[in-house]
């Protein structure tokens, strides 16, 4: 969710006239928050382009938007109302897929050969489809 947010841009509206980093923002202005760039900010993350989930162990940073360096579900009043349901379903699905299947890449492909590039737009999607072959491992 940090490196590959589904929605790379969040839209907000200025509640009052203010100045941010030398820029004047008028009340009611539409403000785009670049979640994709925040997740790759070297001032917020050590080695930001590396997938390293252990970086969150012992950290206070969470996905609920309290810390603005990680806001995959937005934050505040405009945060995603389905956050808890989404997290629960993803956790259950991933747990089942890992528990029930062994996974292989097709045609002897190596993990280093995977193309993880993205097409940037209103949503962030893979430039090329990823493919893995599941092998059922639970036997009766």
C-alpha cells in the first residue's frame, strides 16, 4: 500500500485560507495530495524504493492516516469508510492463498524477471499482467 497505492491521488478541499510551504491556498481550493510520491519520499522513508515490510515493526506508523507519511485510505473525515473491512478481507484472502497453495512463476521464470512497472493514472495498475501458477497443497 505504500509503494503501490490503488489511488495515487487524494482530492481534498481547503477549509480556510492558509499558506503551506510558501504557497498560498485559498479557502475552498481543490488540493491534490500525491500519495504515490509520499510513499516514496526519502525524507520519510529509509531506502524508499525497497519493499521491506519489517520497517513497520516497532513503528507507530499505521495505515489509518494518523501519520501523513502513509495514507493509503486517506485521513480524517474523508478517510475511507471501508478501511477496516478492506484490511480484514485482504488479510483473510492473502492468508488463505498462502496457506492453501504453493506458488510458481510460469515457464521457469525467475523473480528478478518480473516486470513490476506501473501505469500511472487515476488508479495505479501494472503495465503488464503478473502471472503465478497455484499448486494446491492441502490434501484430504
